């Protein structure tokens, strides 16, 4: 069996850095600096699984060396024991090396952030709005299964139900990392409730998943932001408002417009709108980076192109197809019911395969 010396050297450096960070997070000066403490804790959590696998690999390599010594200089009993143990240790080492290579792949620093999720009805009129509602419920149920918090910040309801547009903040562990490949155009093929002839129609909705931007991420000059207020509107309840609690922000340099009306007050709507605006501007910069990366490496699984048709939900055949990775499932009701993990896992495995292939070609 070939020992992965170069890989183990990298992991040893990471273990050294992990111990440095572990010591730093206990420093009173660091604890008194919230931003520094937060950044170090993020690094600590990111390095922890690598250090755990490195510790295990080190122990298995020691066991391997011991077995090799027994084969050479041991008595018959130790030689038999070594021959029995070596296949198991070899399997553990090979799996551990493979897991380490995956953990060492470039990781998006935004993966652990909460997200702003925007869904908009596309082509298809009322049916597209109904489909946008179906998609939002799908993500809501998936979020519930993960223990995430979903907070709606703006809604524009469809005339026949569903949503022309809905924006929600989703917060929890690893939210962006799991949802980032959902951005794009989702199509549905089904017979609308309003269709008397039983014909299958194709409609679409657009999903945008944006990591929530912090103030340090975006240089936002509030003098470049025009603020307008108006009365919230809607079907009833909190949407009917006699005061101008709804807020519209326009970023003059880019023309980006954000509206929020689902908060309890004008101040709350303003804060929500400002967070959405920062996140949209942050995502614009990230999309530029994605475009630059795409010039050097063609990616099947891209989170940067919202205009790309990524998935079709075919009701007559009970089929869901992700066109980027040619993934097909015939569990459409289950997926729309929030059981998205299989689709998400397939997308991440495809990304990992691409990154590993790119890394191998660079090293060869």
C-alpha cells in the first residue's frame, strides 16, 4: 500500500494551526473582540474534522508499521496476527486518505451563512405563481427537517394563489452550503387546475439563494440609497395597514430595488430591506467571481447563473430531473414534500468530483 506522505504533511500543518487557534480563542483580548473571536471560531470548526481524521490516520499508520515489523521479525503468532490485521488497516487508511482529500477541497467561506431566498413566478401566469408557492413550501419543509428558522420578509401573492414573489431569510447550520445549488430556473409540467381540456402546461419559477451579507462584506453608502415608504397591501391580516410601514429601497448606482412590507413596523421593514439589499450587492460581486472561475474551469454545478434551467418537475410521469448532473428521481411527491436531501447530496457529490478532477490535473 502506498503511504500518502504529502497528504499527511499537509494535515500535520493543519493540526499545528488548529492548536494555535484553540489557544487563541481562550485569549481574553480575542474574546473581547467579537469579530476576531467569531472568525477564529469559524476557522476552529472548519479545521476540527481535518484534525480528527489526521489523528485517526496517524494511529492507523502506526498500527500498519507495527504489523510490518511483526511480519519481518515476529514469531509465528505475531506473523499470523499481522496478516489478519493488515487488510482491515489498509481499508481504513485508504478510506481515511480519500475522506481527507475531500475535506481539503476548496470550500466556500459563505457555506455556513444564513441565506436570503427569493422565489419569483416566471412564464405561465397564475400557474407559475402556484408553482412558486409549491417550491416555497418544499423549501419550508426541508428547512423544518433541518431545524432551520424561516422568516418571510416580503410577499407578493398571486391572484389565484401561490406567490408572484416571496423573499425569506433562512437561518441555521450550513444553510448556504446546502441550498446554494438551488439557484436557477425550475420548470413544472402538469395539468393546471384551470385547464378544462386536460392538457399539460409548462410553467416556470426562478429561485435565488444568496448568502446574507454582513456590513463588512459590502461597502454600502446610504447616501446612494433612496428610501420610499408606502402602505402595505395584500389579502388581509398584517398586510392591511393604515400607516406607511412598507419600505422600498433603491440603490442608485446599480438600480437594484428591494421592497419589504411583512415586518411589524416601518423600522423592521427598513432593516429587512437593507439586509436584502446588502445580500443582493454581495451576490453580484460573487457572481463576477463565478464568471471568472468559469473561464478557467467549466462547472456543471454552478451557483452563479440564475437564468439557467436547472430542474424539471414532471407530474404526468412523477419525475424530477436535475439537468446539470442528469439526476432523475421518480419520487416527485416526496421531493415536493421537502425530502430534498437526495437531490442535494447528488449535486454536492458532482461538485466534489469536479474539484477532485481539477485538482488532479493541476498536480499532474
